[in-house]
């Protein structure tokens, strides 16, 4: 009889612990509109943190002023119900965290964090090299400008690693700019030869 009571007590204790754990897990994603803490790892000085709305309108931006772990506390009480993103723009990637506000509650879903790999643009002498890892299989639209006039455009698509090398005329010295469109984002790079 004592053994059965002990087993029942253990089962009740385990169910209570499990229920408490489930409640705590749900509450991690639902936050108050005051003092929402966001953490980004491995940041460097000069990287940019941005908050955008669903239409891509920038609501807040700041440059990171130290290396290491970035811990920021935001007050989202003035924002309307809707979806927002926190974006940390690093050298070769953009880390995106999703936020949803409903009825004064903030839903921060760390599991929905995604990383967008940026195209890498290099130039040596009269060669322009563009590389992008494209796990999403989205094409790159490239536009090349010389002295603010478009001189070439191209769409790069195909494999998961997109590579292109462009040979520029050695006689055309001056200011160049390459603009790359990918996944609704635009990247630009200016250089001289």
C-alpha cells in the first residue's frame, strides 16, 4: 500500500514538473512589451543592428560599439500589432530574428532566426569577382555602373554557389559601382580602377 502511494506521489510530482516546464517554455516566447531582451552572439564593432516593419521600413538603427555578445533591451510598447524583424548586418551575413506583436504582447521566436548570406564582391586590377552561396536557389541580378551610367547587367543563377568574374576594360579608368539584387535585398559596392 505504501509503495502504491509512493508511486502515485512520484507520478503526480512528475506531471506537475512537466506541466510547470511546459508553461515556462511557452512564456519564454511571449513577453511583456516593456524591456524585451534580445541577444546576438559574435558581434564586431561597426556592425549594424536594425529594426524593420513588415514592409521593410527601418524603425530603428544603431552601429555596434564593441565586440563579443550584444545584449539589447527594447521597449516595443509604442509599436502597433504586426510583424517586425531585428536584423544584425555582419560582414558576410545578416542575422534576422522575427518579432510579432499581438494585443500588447510580444512574441519573440528564437527558433525562427535565419541567416542570409550576402554576396562577396572583390576587385583586383581590372577584374570584378562576385561569389554568393545560394542555398535558397534565388538568382542574383547584377548591374555594373561606370561613372554613374549602367554599362552591363546580368542574372546569375544555377548552382548553390554562384560565381562570376567580369573583366573590365583597362583603358576605362574611373569610378565603378556594382549593385546586386537578391531575395528582395540590394547590395552595392563601389571601387576604382
